[in-house]
């Protein structure tokens, strides 16, 4: 410190500066928090209740009347009457309990079960080569719209190599200017066309099989040449006539070939005992099976020639990808179309090397046995285990894959049977075509032994090789004779499902299984 003279006087020689110290040391700040205990809340309510009960009761005024009747002369007459009629009623009830086809009476008026001829479709035979014979209708198929109908023309009496050309003819019943004597589309092939099948969803696609083993696919929606696929002859393809074709969806093949989940394959069956799967979009043979099974007499494994095929809409229970195959030896087989990835690869390598790639049998079990070749198969749309079959022995049988014995046997005619199909709308109605030119419609709900309607298709002893119900238009029913196709209109009694009809089919199966 400097000493300062405290005397007061004027002067400017001395200046004093004092430095501030308030910012040399800054204050320290801290944050603190506190919280009170949780406040508990509780609601309570009360309400007073009011109750009131009242009751009344009348006096037993009828007591004197009951006392008067009890023990009177009228009671004895009633007791005597009941003693007489009660045993009769009990017997009738017991008899009705044994009747399993229909357990209750339909008091409503019976719907008409008549059928009238609506159209006769005829395609003139264009074969003019020397020595050629007239072809006949070999199969018929309805389109997914219910208005288009396709007919294959070929022959069943060919011996040796077939030089007779075949045809595919289609009509559209709903088209303006429809002419039953002039097909809308006519496609010729190099040999007899033995079978055809419309695609179940696409009305323009039709598959067919020829007598020389060829498999075709036509697309009628495109202009110009309708042919979009034709199989090539190889060691693994058909070597004998193709007897049946069908469409099948295969998601496993779709993922394998990257084509799409909705793509379809064509399945073909031949009298050479081969069951083949074709990818028509890429013109390739995907896989093939042989029908190898024991001979009933020698018990040796033999190759069975295929004659007909049916694919259930829902497949067999616990057996996805299943199909039914009829054989020349009279056996009806349950087959499986499943195959492993390794088997598909082995088959593809064999086909690529021009070798026979058929190494496995599709047959899983025997469903039933006819005394001659099986001509037609039809899977029930209402029960995937039921199949209708008919053949050269003149028998039509309803069989189940669950039991060996037939559920029902029908013999509508003394001639051979060539066609059979379940109704797509009625579980207990089926149609059978015979060699005498007639079609028999059986209503198992009405009478399982006698047909409810008989259609005289040909008017002479000419076989009915094909018939087809219409899924989209159930009132339309098609039959074939030698040269024409007849379209019938079915009345309501043959198309509309009756009350308890599905239950009656289940009881028929249950009773046969129990015995």
C-alpha cells in the first residue's frame, strides 16, 4: 500500500486504481430434485336396491273333470286301441331305420327329371384319301365358360400304324350365327385324335392325344396357327396311343422352372403303360412314370397299359397329387404324381441323353378289379375317395379307395359300357353310356337299381363313346355317337341338389365301410 497524505489540496500528480475482484471466483451451481410420495386414490360407491316379488296361482278347476274321466268307460277303449296299434308302429319304425339311402320323406312335389334334345352338332368328315375310313367321336369336353364344346375325332379299330388323320372341332353355343352343322374351329392332326380336354380355367386352351403317341396343346384365342405345343418322339415319350389327357397344377415344377405358381402341366396316359407330365410352355417332358404292378395270377411285376384317367379336384386324403388310372387288364389303380428333386434331376439327365428316364411306378394301391378293360373313370366331386368306373364286362361300379369291395354295382345294359361320369351338382346322380346307343341316368337318391332316365342317343346299336356334364351350365349335357354330338337340356330334378343328398352319400359310404 502507498501512504497517502490525508491533507486536502488541489493536485493532479497522483492516481490510484483499485482492481475489481468480484469475477475472480465464480459461484458454483448445482441442480437438486425432490419428489413427494405417490398419492393413492380410491373410489367407492354404494347404491340402495329395491326388490319386489309378486306371484299368483289359479285354483285347479279341472280337478273335478279329471276325477270324472279317470276310470270311466272311454279310458278302456283308448287303452285297447293303443295295445293294437303300438306294435305295428314299432315294427314300421324299425324297418325305416334300416333304410339308409333316404331317411326322411320329401313331402314337396318331385322336381321333373326329363331331358330334351336341344342341339345336334355334326362335323362332315373331310377325309378323301383312298382307303381312308370315316372317323367317329372319341371324346367330348366342355369349356370353363360352359358355352364352348370340343370334340375329338378318331378311330378305335385301327390295327397297326395309323395313317388316318384326326380332327378337333369346337362349337360355341352362345355365338351369334351358331351353326350346328359347321364347327367354329377345325384343327387337323396327322393321326387319329383319341382324346381332348379343355383347360379348367382358360377357355382357349385345349389338350389332345393322338393314336401315334403325340400330345398337343392348342390355343384358340390366338390368331393364325392354333398349335402351341406338340410333343417330340423320344425314348421316354409315348410309343403307343395316348388314351387320356388332363390338366394338372404343379407348384413344385413352377418353382423349379421359375414359370409362376399358376402355371399348369399336361398329364398324358398311354396304352404303353406310361404316365407323363409335360411343360407345354417350354415344350419339355418334366417327368414320367410307368404303371408297374403285380399280376393277379403270377404275382410278378408287369407293365399295365392305361386306358382312362381321372384327377380328383381335391386329391386323395393324405395323398396330394393323386390320380386314378384304369388299365387294359381291368384294374383301377390309385396313383401318385409326387417325385423328389433328385428323381426330377435324374429324369432330366436321362431325357437330355436320349435315354429312357422312366424309373419309378406311379401305382400306390389297387382300388377295384373289372373282368375286362376299363373304359371310363370319374372321381366324385363330393368325396375324393369315391370313383365311378365302367368297362368291357358291362359293369359300372362305385368304389372307394378305403375299401377293396365295391360299394355299388350296376348293370344297366347287356352290352359293353364305354362312358361314365358323376354329376358335378348332385352327389347321388351319375350317367353311364352303353354300346347299344343309350345313356342311363341313375339317381341313387330315388332308386339305386333302376335308372331314373334313359336317353336314346343313337337310335341304333352304335356305342356312346363319350358324355360330359357341364360344370358352369348344369342344365346342359353332351353325348356322342359315331358322327355327331347331341346336347341335351336337363330339367331341375336332374341338376338341383336335394335336401340331405350329401348326407345320404356319406351314409352310403359309411354303411359299406362298416360292413
